[in-house]
């Protein structure tokens, strides 16, 4: 009778140990590879969390992770506000927050309330307009390329300063100067200093003088079309470079130059280069 009891106890212990082993393996696999249910639950939690932060708005999922390491990162987007999107983290299925990094504000403050999302979107919209002007006015420099594997266009940074202290001050003022979801217009460039960077092609190895010539032309064309950037940067590549590495060695850059320091264009677009 005693031996039977001992055998039964051993079987129960073995069953518990086996179950624990299986559970451990499942949890390990879930931590490494994720599972199909956790992201779905995390998306639900992220949407509810975002809607609690912004009452009256409905949110949808932009993108979510796999749920590995018992956590899932989900990007959510407001249906009512283009600039209201941010990321939310759900850990261990029940803890949902956008306070992800110690010493930093919550992600909705970092991206939305600070105006960062607005700033980035305005930069993209401005870049599209600038690209159209450059293609029309200065096509010989190939500032805009979109063929096959090659794609290039202008970069616009709305609310820019090379001085760190001034940049922080501008960032604080930006949400008041340019409210959330404001569409791009040329008038914004008069409200906040902005930066234009373009990369073009030169028929031979470019020199500093060549860069200065093109820099002056770019500023002239931009201002003639109503775009008054506070800062410019021009990079020229060598059209004859046989490979990528050689191209890097031969390119010439202006660096960041204040618009006030750029002289009037000394060559017309038709005769330059």
C-alpha cells in the first residue's frame, strides 16, 4: 500500500515536472519568436490606450510587432488627425503604456504634442513642392531622380537651427506657431527658419567654386518661386565616377550656409556647368 502511494506521488511529480518543462519551452519559444495572438491583443490594448489619451478620436493600427520577448510595439494613428500618431508598448499582455524610456516624455508628447510629427510631415510636403521646382528650373543638375534603383530628392527640415540652444528654443515655440495638422504653405517658412539640402550631379569632378555657383542658383530659384529658406546645403557628385567609393571621394559639399551669406547667382542655369 505504501509503495503504491509512493508510485502515485512520483507519477504526479513527474507530470508536474513534465508540464512545467512544456510550459517553459512554450514560453521560451514565445519570447523568441512571438505568437499570433499576442500582437492582436496588443493592438487592441494600444488602440484603447490611445483613445483614452485623446477622447473623441478613433484610432487604427499602423504597424505592430511580433510579440517576442513578451512585449509588442504598436504604432497607432488617429482617424481625425493626420499628425496624431505614436507608438505604444504592451508587455506581458496586460501592461500598456507609451512611457518607454526613462528621462524622456511619453511618446504621444514626444511625437504629437511637441509638433515633431507636424514638422516631419511639413518637411515631406515642402520637399515635394521643391522637387517640382528644381526639375522645372534646374534640370541639368539632376536634383530629382526616380528611376529603377536610383532615387533622390531634396530634404527639407522645417524649424531648423545649427545652434543647439536656439534649436531647442525653436522646438518649444513650434507648436504655437504651427498648430497640429497645418498643411504646408510657403508662409510657414516665414514663421520658422527652415533648411533645404539638395544633391546634384556635375559633369566632371566638382570644385568648391562649382558648389558655390550651384548654391547661389538654388537660392535664387527658390526665392523667385516664393520659398525663402533660412539655410541651404548643396552637394555635387561627379558624373564620371566609375564606382560608388570613387564618387564619395570626388563629391563636393557646401556645408550648412545661411541664406544671408549666399551671394547673388553669378551664372545663369543655362550657362552653368
